[in-house]
């Protein structure tokens, strides 16, 4: 499974997410300011947004915080 970490460079709470999850998932960091098309494709409206997808690219779960994600996986 892959985890999309949608963030913004100015978001303080976004900055530690990748390091906390990189041992559990393949983390793909997506800066919403540099990649607005990707953010729109996944309907990301706020950051941080974490989207776990399966091998087929289907969304499994969407969360706004690391702790919330770790509770459901």
C-alpha cells in the first residue's frame, strides 16, 4: 500500500508525518502548492491529508492526522 501525504510547506503539523510513517508505508509526499492537479484529483481541501491507497490505486482510508490513521490500519 502507498500513503499519499498531502501537505503545504507552511504547515507545521505536516512536517513530521513522513518520518513517523515511512516504516509502515511507502510515503509519497505531495505539496499541494506545487502539485495542485494531483491535490484536485484526490479532492484534497485541507492539509495535512493522508490517503492510503491499495495496489490498484483505490482509496482505502482518508485521515487528517497520523494518530487517526494508525488507529484504522
